[in-house]
């Protein structure tokens, strides 16, 4: 299944260690500016700190080609509204596994590339955050530069059951929407009606504000998954942002911060992921379908035979099939599974149907 979920074989054995990096006597700890090429490592516990020191000492962190000038430093204790506040985030994150080890940089080519290159050295649940990406990755290998104000991050996890790996992107999408609701509620802010556009784009007031990309490698009966997320928190371009919509809804002078959204996301995701592994996606499908845009949506399927347009068939979307594709019903009450043809950036163009 290829729903922006890319998989390939990989020949390394991941390490399930948590780590961070403590200052050494010859390191200068400062708050990096956006012009500095730095990567800040930080962890939640002393065990994570010890493993970080080992990684730093061995020099095993592999940087993408466009980031070879980046210097790795110990954690910065200060932050600002313009940069990610590592200390604030670490004080907020409350998970057992996910998001406890952090890599942050004011500017990287791609968080997805950095995490994927170092999957074998990173602890499961490690996250990389960048203020700016200048070679961010998207569907069909699209590349773009993100503006200041986006929450841009990638993190690691492992799964063994390949049949449910493609459904993981839906769990991630749901966790993002619920985390935003949690943060708004905790701060007495209006409800933001974030909606999911299948398979994994996020919309607010009809405009795209985020997206998810999952890639995986496979070895020894284990899928090593890197999940990348981009979310418009405080940037009004190219569409809109969470804070821009909030300003229209309330007179309260409060802005959502990336740190609190990220911490809330990992809390939600860790819970949802455990449910997903133990009970299956059906335990989350109800909340997911309440959040997405497509229940009851009518779609016209254009069928071709030998390259010639044969007919147009109208179907109504009902939900998801067990394999993660769209479940639809025709006017003849026949159930269909809808697949994208892979030729369009819009998944709802060129849909192919299969009878169930």
C-alpha cells in the first residue's frame, strides 16, 4: 500500500537506547541564533544523558549532505519565541517512550532525512525538530522550504505486523488533532476544528495547515518507521495557521507554542499507539471518522477500458476498509474499496474502485 507511506529494506539493527548530551568543559553553551548551523541534543533522564555522551564521543551521528556544516552541541537552557525552547518542552513532555530524546536545530535540510539516516543510532521514540527546513520532504518526493512558525518534526518507532503499518498514519493524524484540542482546552481557548483529509493532510477552515509523511525500512521481521509532521502554528503563509485562526475567534492575548503542542502530541500518540497495537485500528476508527472530512462525501469514479473513458460512476464514502483504503457504496448498494491511481497529487482524482 502506498499512501504517502514509503517502505524499503534496511541492513542495520536499531538500538533501543535513550540518551542526551551533557556539557563538557570545552563546550560553549549558548542560545543559537537562526543563522547558526547547530544541532542541540537533549534528553529527559540521566540514562538518556549517558547514552548521548557516548554517541557524541564516538561521533556516529550522520548528517545529510546539505547539513555537513552543522555542529552538534549540548542542550541550550534558553529559548525564545523565535526558536524552539528545549527547556520548556522537556518540562512539558510526560511520556514513557516517545519524545523523551530531542534533537533541535534552527535550520536543517530535512528532519526526516536526519532521523532516517541515524535510525540505528537513535532510541526508539527520538524526535528531531527544526525551526526551518530548506529541503522538507512531502508526497511524490516534493521538496520545499518552510517558513518560520511551523512545527516541523520527525520521530522513530518500530512495528512488527506489516499488515497494520499503513494504518499508522491515521493514528498519527488523529493524535495531532486531539493534541491541539487538548492544548486549547488547557489554556481556556476556543475549540479549533482541525479536520483530516484522507489519507493524512490536516485542514482548518477549509485550508491546509499540516501534513504527515511516513517512511519505513524492514529488517529481521521489524519495520523501522520514521514519521514526519509539519504543522502551521504561527505562520500565516502559504495558507493560514492555528494562531491566525485563534486571533479571529478570541480576544485573549495567547499564542499556541510549538513546544506545548509537541508535548501534547506525544502524550496523545503514545496512548493511541498502545491502543492501536493491542486492540487494532477499529478501536480508533470511530474518533478518526468523526474528525475526517469524508463521511458521506460523494465521489465520481471515472472508469477507463483500454485507455478510453467508459463511464462515470458515483459512489458515497462510508469509512475505511481493513487495509486502510476508502470504503464506498455505489447507487446499486455494492461496496467498493477505492485506491488512488498514483498519478495525481490529489488523491480524490483518478480513484480506482474494487468490488468487496
